[in-house]
């Protein structure tokens, strides 16, 4: 609603003038008339004048208050945006520090850090798209890791992005080693356990099968994955229904379904 501020100010000024005219008139009469005018005319006029002045001040204060609230709201939004940026940067720094630790532990690795920018809701094995591609030295079959362990491998490459198949997928087939026993098997995903975030270790020698909680790492043969990248821990022992050989459900160390930042291995010693 539009305010009638100019009319209100005019009304107040008119009242003030009337007030002083009444004072002049009152001074010329006797005290009885003076008391009558003071009680029934002057006092209400005074009240009206002061109320009008208060209303005018209140109007100005309200405008200032609305302006201040608007300014504080904008400032609050700006600070919230800064806080969001801070948490993003903090998380990225934590991830980069982890990747730096990997690099220090194995100086033969050449790594490119990347962010997960897209997940296909129709992809059953948590595959994703990362924001680095061939322009950054990424190629098909490049290993994808985090500081916690193996995530998967690159399956498609564009100049500035790439698609990653995770170790939850049956499309992955990589040599793996049970660290305690030295026995070699193959890491490959399975629809039977992928919903739980698990993968499988298959083709394990019967004479040297693993135990629950054994740690599994990459074997390093075949020139695809570097050696000794952690994969996960044995969750459960099974028997392969096709070969009769022992197999194991593996709980990955990396959080495959929610990973946000990864490192892609562009080169390593032993790569063919």
C-alpha cells in the first residue's frame, strides 16, 4: 500500500501552527478561560502534535529497519555461500593431501586429480563421469583410485572428461593378491553383491584360500593397475558355482557409491 507521508507531514505542520496561534489567544484571556482552553483544546492538540511527530519518526525508523534487515539478509546469504565454498575447498584439500601421501609412498605413480561430475541413475554399478580427459593424459584402462584404495578404471575418454567403470561392475577383471597368503585371484564385480557396495575375488587357488578380514591388493600384472593398490577386505568366503574354486566377497576400502574426488593414474612403472 502506498504511504501518504507528504499529507501526514502537511497535517503535522498545520497542527503546529494552530498550536502557537492558540497559545497567543490564550495569553489574552483570563485564567478561567485559560484553564478551559488548556483542558479541552490545548492538551488534545499537544497530544496530536506529539503523536504526529512520533508517527513521522516511526515511519522513518521503519524504513531504516526494512533497509537494514534487507542488508543483513544479503550479508547472511553471502556468508553462507562463503561457508559452502570453504567446506568444498576443505574437502578438496583433504583429498589432495591423501593423494599426495599416495604419491610420496610410490614415486613411480603419475596422478591426475579429478572430481566426480555426473552419476548415471540407470547405471547399476555406481559408474560415474569425472572432469578430466585425454587433454590431461587420461587414457582408456587408466586406474582410478582414492587415498583409501582402488575405485575402478577408465572405460571411455573425451578431451575434458572420462567415464569410469567401478570395481563393483562385472566388466572389471583385474589381478588381485591376498596379502597375507600371497595367493592370486581376479577382482570382478557381481550383481549379487554390488547393491551392498561389495565386489568379488574369484579364481582363488583351493590350496591357499583366504580368511575373513584378509586384505586384498592389486597384483600388478597385465600392465593395467599398479601393484599393491589396496582394494578391500575379505567379508565372506564362498565357492564359485561354475568352477567350484573358492571365491570371496570383498568390502572395498574406498566408498565407491559416494566418492567425490579421485586420482587417475596416467603412468606407473611396469605399465606396458
